[in-house]
C-alpha cells in the first residue's frame, strides 16, 4: 500500500501531486485576538474580552491543525512554463524624437553669496529709480518710500500727497526692511534658477521674469497695499522692476560657479561609494 504522505507519480515516473501543509486561518485569528487584547487596554474592556476569546480560539484551532498529526493536502503539480525565447540579444533602446540625452540638471550652480550680491545690487538700482520718480513727480524722495510702507499704517489711507512726500521715521525704517528682505529673497531665487537657464539668462531673468511678477503684483496689489495701488505709476514701477532684474541678473551671472555632484557617478551620489570625495585627515589617514 502506498504511503499517503508520499508524492504520487505517473507511469512515466513524473510526479503528478505533492503533499503540502494544509492552509489554515487560525494564525490570523490568533494575531487579531492579540491585537484586540492590547487595543482594549486604551479603549474599552469589552475589546480586550473579545480579543482574549479570539486569542484562545485561534490558539486551540492552530494546535489542532498541527497536533497530534499535521493536516496536509495533495496539490497537483503543474507543468513547467516554457522558457522565454527572444531573437534580440540586446535590449532595444526606447528613443523619443527631440528628447534630451540626460536629465536637465545643472552641473554647476552659483553660491549663496552670488544671490545675496545680486539681490542687493538690484535693490539699489530699483531704489534709485524709485527715488528719481519721487523727485520728478512730487519733488521728494520720501514719496515712494512712504507709499511702500503705507499698507502697514491705517492713517496712510486718508493721507494727503504732501503728507506722503514728507519724511516719517517709522515708515522709512519699515520700507528699508521690506525692500532689503524682498531684494535678498528674489536675489537668492535668481542664484538658484539662473543655472537652469543657461541660454540668455539676462533675457529670461532680467526682462521676462520682472514682467511676469509685475503682472502678478498688478492683480494683488489692491489687497496687499491699497494706498500704493491707488497712487502707483505703473510705467515707473515696471521700469524699476526691469532695472532690478537686469542688474541682479548681470551680477549673479558674473559670479564664479561651483560644481555640483551631478558630475560624480551615481554610486558616489547615492552614498554607496565615497572614495576620493574627502581628503584623508591627519589621524591615521582615516
């Protein structure tokens, strides 16, 4: 008599079935019971009771499946799948017309100091044009300065032109903070984005960029600074933005670039290999 645990074979000696442990759901019931038992410690006692019941039932059911005799079942042996055959010895590349050969990542970038220098230089150029506008329109360099800070002072809404053309200490200090901060932020953005625009950086960063954000400010200025929105001369405003963009772009583009890790192999950039990146120290060359 053939053994029930043995593998059945056909007349040709090829196995047709194989004995494997029978599947059971009791381990899942046990795990669910343990989870509910501990979950009830922070929720409700009834949850812990349910978990204990499931844990006991899962333990008993699992032991009955393996003791004293393990439950097994016969699984038919499937024929082996035919090996894949190809007529191509190599993988054919997938080419797209006009696609770049590599990712457009800058191999060299400007340091942070380049953005700071460009932002400060552009801010000076913009401030000079703004003061020139104040002298020509109201014969006062304080007029554009007070307009810049007017959004933070409720009294400026009803202020006359003569009052806006006079010197005020608090608006002057606030205008300096606003102007320097925004100039530095935009300068840092120039330093980060100009390496990604290697062709005509002055055209894109010095002309197109200022025109775009001037249009955005035109739509939002009524909310940000209503006094400036009512009294602003958009021709001079756009000219000052163009002056900032051109000067900042020229200053940033003339700074020396630093190489990025894009030149290094992928294994080095991923941290798998680090040979040659760091010079050996004096402590034993480690």
